[in-house]
């Protein structure tokens, strides 16, 4: 009996050891994505990726997901929409990733939507704009704070109307993201009885905006809504500051990409003053949640080594939030089943470092958390100033508001 009992104990110990070994040797949960590391979107892609990497390190330090480490499989899409379909097919069919995160921005993401819908896969979006509006995929979740399609234009035009604006000029890049913004701006203007007195789309790679700004100024609009990409935003601002925009303009800006990045803000300096533009996160007291401060402390240290945007406000915390969304859904469902995770994300509000996130049926935010903020008191060649409160005063939405609009635009430039 003793020998039998001893033998049983050895077997039990052996089985425990074997089970522990199996658990320890479980493969990692792989999250696949492309992210621009070269090309025009590289600045944003690198900052976004660093945010996701910080989440990966944090979740792994907590034991991973379902006891398994998280691994990122990342390829450079070179800022090109032509690269992404092949990359994501490889991630699925060769790398056998468990989950997909979308690339940064609208243009590289749009070609992926039919693929993920056809395969019934979850896709965590990354700052694209309305890429799901025509596809209607029920497993798409955008990390960006945009909200309903018309909320961006509505917020800007509401500020303009309250300042006395009755007419509007539209200046937009002839590319998908900017044209989507322009479309909603026209619709909102029509509903609100705002007359459009100037409406021009300029070709990609336009570098000289003097003639366009002179024509816009001659139209004497009250509200100037601009939807532009980083190089264009800089060129437009230089032309406006050289030529002027007219005493009638109550508010200027709206959808200018680039004015959120540290390098562009540093280069533009005092030319930014008075511009009211969209943003996503700013160092105002209303914007801190559980974990926000700790994230930026880590990001600031690692950004130097990674040679990415030293501020990281625009994209990096939302990359981290993408991980938080997935993490909380996996833990709540206790599985990697993508349909179950999608159902959970649709049905629950998720707490993140950028605030609580709740999704509509289309995978966009139920309510917009997109900021409209006005540059104030900006001086030249000083990136550190943007870490301070008051350099970008939040005008919208009300729960984040830190000041009121200074109008007209030319008065606010001073």
C-alpha cells in the first residue's frame, strides 16, 4: 500500500509538472498590423506604434492575456494603400495572427475593409475617418474620438455661428479624408442656413497657396473651414499670415492635419495663434484619467530613444487605448472568440486612459470626443511650451472645455 501510494504521488507530481510546463509553453497571442515607418504618414505611424508597444509591455507585465504573452507582428506599409492588402493577407495566412489592428490613417485602412468583412474578423481601427460607412462591417472599432460623421463639422460651425458667422469658405485637399470632411461640412452648412461663398479642392502636392488664399479672401467669408494634410497645412498657414484673410473671418481652421504634431507646431510657432483646429488629447486638467499621467511619463522617456514625436498627444494614447479595449474584452469574455469580443465591445463602455469609450453600431464613438481648440500665446521655436496648459484652449466639447473663443481670427492672431 505504501509503495502504491508513493507511486501515485510521483505520478501526481509529474502530472502537475507537465501541466505547468504546458501552461508556460503556450504560444503568445499575436496581434498583427501594418504601420507607416516610412513615407508621409511615418511620423504618426511611429507614435501610434509606440503607444501600442507600451500597452503590450504593460499587459505582459500583468501576466498577458488569458495567461499568454502578447506579441506584436508589424510591417511597414510605407504610407501606401497599395501595400496594405498584401500585408494583411500575409498576417492572416502566413503569420497566423490572432487579432488585427488597422494601420494609421484613412487611406491605408480603406482597402482592408472588404477583406475583414468577408473573413468575419475583428479590426481595431486607428484614426481613419468613415471607412466603414459604405462597407457596414459589424466587427470594426475605431480608436479615434470622431463620433458621428457630422460631429466634426458641427462643432466647428457651431462655434462660428455663435461668433456671428453666416457665410463659409471651404478649402480642402483633393484626397479621401479631406473630401469626407468637406462633404459633411456642406451638409451641416445647408442644415444651418450657412451660405458657402467659396469651395475649392486643391490637388495633392500643392506647395503654393498664395493665389488660392487671395481668391478665398476676396469671397469675404465669415467662417473658413480647412481640411488639409501636414505639408499643405503649413503652406496654407504661411500664405494666410503673409496675405491676410480679411476682417470678416470669425473663425479659421477646423480640419488641418499636422498641427497636432510637435515638429509642425515647433516650425509654425506664432503662426498658429488664433487657429481653431481639431485635436484628440491636450494637457488640460479635464483630460486626465486613470493611467494617463503614467502613460505619458513612459512615453516621454521612450520617445527620445525611438526618435518619435516628443509630445505624442495626438495618437500615442489612443494606440494604448486600442490595447485596453481588446484587453478588457478578452478578459470579460474569457476567450479569443472574435464575435464574442465584438459583441462585448458593442454592448459595454470601456474605461481607457483617454476616457470612457462606447461604440455605436458602425464601430465609431456613440458621442464625439473630438476637441476643437484654439492656439493662444504661442512663441517661435519652442516645443516645450506645448506641454503647458493654455497654449491650446479647448472650446469643445463642454466636458473638456477650458476657455471661450477669441474672435475675429485676425484679433486672435496677436
